[in-house]
């Protein structure tokens, strides 16, 4: 018996079942891709939600006008928005975000803002 005939030998029923099981394995591992929502949809979702709702950084970033990376860096620096870590997920509560946004004083020009930062 040569090597080619061994390779062409019919598989047993157990081996066939195993190969069928293996053929379905990649289907189990496939990720279901979420459709990315636009920033305006995320902002609308935020403002239409109840005050006690929690959101991830994907929703909060466009609401406060920064990137997700900025939120991550602020968490690392222990500044910025207050957050909760629940089950390994970082979540921001709507009332905390609104309080944080309202705590910033309105200014008419960037020079006023710089003066405030320098005086603080």
C-alpha cells in the first residue's frame, strides 16, 4: 500500500462525524458585527433615555465631544467623568454626565477659558 492510497482511504463513521463537527466550529466562533450608529443617533439615544440609565464610552464620547481614547486616558489619570466599573465594563450614568457638563462654566472666548485654568 502506497502513501496515496492511504490518503484516499475512506474515513470511518467516527472520523466523518468528527470532521463534520469540526466543519461547523468556525460558524460558532463567528462574531456578529454590530452596525455602527452615527454620532447624532448616539446623542439622541443618550438624551432620550431615563436619567438613571448607564452608557458605555461609545455613547458618551460624542455627547461630550471627545474620543473614546480620551475617556480611557481620563480614567487612567483619575480625572474627567465619574464612572462605575460593573462586571468588568466601564459605565457612565446619565445624571453624572449631565452634572459634569453643567459644572463647566460657559465662556465667550478661549482667552477667558485659559484665564480660568491659569487661576485655578
